[in-house]
C-alpha cells in the first residue's frame, strides 16, 4: 500500500534503517577500546586477569558493571526520518 509520495515498502525500509542505526550505535558504545586497566576506574578494586583477557580494553570491575547494568534507563528513540519537522525544513 502506497502512502502519499512514498513508494511501496518505503515505511518498512525507514523502520529497518532506524533499527539498524540504533543497533550499530549500541554495538560501538559497548565495545571497550584501548588497553585494559589492572584496577577498576570507579572503585579501585583489582580487575581479574580473566576479565581483562575476555574483554580487551575493560576499565571497570564486574561489581561496578553490574551496578551500571542495573541502573540502565532506556531513552526514547527519535525517528528523524519520519518526523514532520524534518519534512518541513
């Protein structure tokens, strides 16, 4: 079903593109970069060798990571492609 000036399937393509962009952003943010620290950057406790080998570039210990994961707050997504404001500019 066509809607307005868009071709068939354009809405689904926009949704898929938005989802893929968000997944890439999350993957890039999640991957540690650089050399692993021997001590946690937040609490100063030693980071186990097994964790440093499993996650190269890790900066925080398991306990601090669990606290961060528990404090995660989902933020609302912004559909820039489908917003009416972006179409008016």
